[in-house]
C-alpha cells in the first residue's frame, strides 16, 4: 500500500476513536453522556432516584422535572416547594397526569 492509503486509514481510525470517546464519556462540566442516555435514565438508575430528580428540579428551578420521579413525583414536588419556599401551583405543570395528581394531592 502507498503512504497515502496508510494516511487515510490512520485518519479514519483517529476520527472513529475520537467519536467513540466523545459519545462515551462525560467531560468535566459537560452534558455529554453515553449516546441515548438521558438525565431521566441516569436518575432512574441512581442509588437514590428521588434525590436525583429533586436535585435536577432544584438546579433548573423547574418543578416540572419532578414528573419523572415515578411513584415519588408528588413528594418531589412538595420537597421542591418547601426548599424553594414557594407555593405549589399545579396549573403550571406541563404534564396533564402530573397536574391532576398534584391537584388531587395538594389542596390549598
């Protein structure tokens, strides 16, 4: 093979390895995780899923993120409101089912 062919093969290998590293690892301070994994996936598999979902909601300042907390979503919402020292406004929740659960569980 010629030097040009080796150069092309070498560059292709470097590009493929770079893409694998980019997709596989989370960079410090970055958002990139293994392709296909979402923050919900990470929280669902965390040692303390409730705390993970609550932490995400707190960091984003968005109680809608508690909707992914499975059977603890109302607890997540109540904890969010208590920590943020705000009243829960169920009408502002985006997920219809979560909004209904909120209205049933939290009566003002």
